[in-house]
């Protein structure tokens, strides 16, 4: 029974796509901006995105960037794909994948510890579903909920101040952070007509 459900779930989008009439139209440019609330293991935070891409029929593909403020601030740069479904194409599923650049690559504590932190580029992805609210004109408003995954590597170097050796020995720790987040997003965009 599970196999039947899995096979049906995988084939249904392909079958519905192949049975639809294909319109010969040109792609429409659609920029959008969004604000998201990110919920994970630590305190909720925010993310602001800007996307630009082209929509052809029920498909959208584009590039985007964001400012992600969860735990360690980063700047994701990603490719985005979206597919619109039923109810006048108001429902959609989306997937984003790319890299997350750290906001600051190096942080130095100039206080007592002289600790140095270095951050390295990681992986960024998000997938989810959404609904396009009814609107008139070219302005579109969407709401979505999804799952986001981000990695970030952090290297912390702390000099051992109480050592009599010269040069001072250092204590080094490398941490691989993995963030599993729920995202709740409001998207405002412009639809080309």
C-alpha cells in the first residue's frame, strides 16, 4: 500500500502536467520581495528575500538573495523553482537551493579573551507550499509555509593567556552548525501581463 501511495505521489504531477494544453506564450518577468519568520531550536528570527525570475505557464524559475538572521547572520544566494497548481493556479509548491555566505567572515573579541571566530560558506535550501491570495492588477500577495535547511562552519581560536610559553599556544575548535527551520513567509510580487 505504501508503494502505491509513493508511486501515485511521484507520478501524479507528471501526469497532470502532460495532460494540460501547452500555451505558446512568452515568459513573464516576476520580481518579488518576502519577509519570513524562522522557527528552530533557538529563538525565532527573521529573513528578508528578494527574487527575480521568469514565469511561463504554471512554472517559475529565478534567482534570489536574502538576509537570514537566524543564529549567525548570513546572505543566501540561491536558485528558485516554483510550480502553480489547482484553484486558478493559486496553490504552489517551491524549492530553493544555493549557498549561504556569512555576514562577517571573521570576528575578533578585543576584550579579555582575544578569541577569534571565523565563519565559512555553507549550504542553503528551502522547500514548501503556498497560496496566492486573490488580487487585482499586477500586484500579487502570497503566503507560504516551508522547511529550511542551512549549514555553517565556525572555527574558534582562543589563545591560552595563562601559559608561560612564547608564542602563546592556542586552543582551536571547529563547529559544523546545521539549522533545521520552519519558515512562515509573506511574499509581495509583481505579475507581468
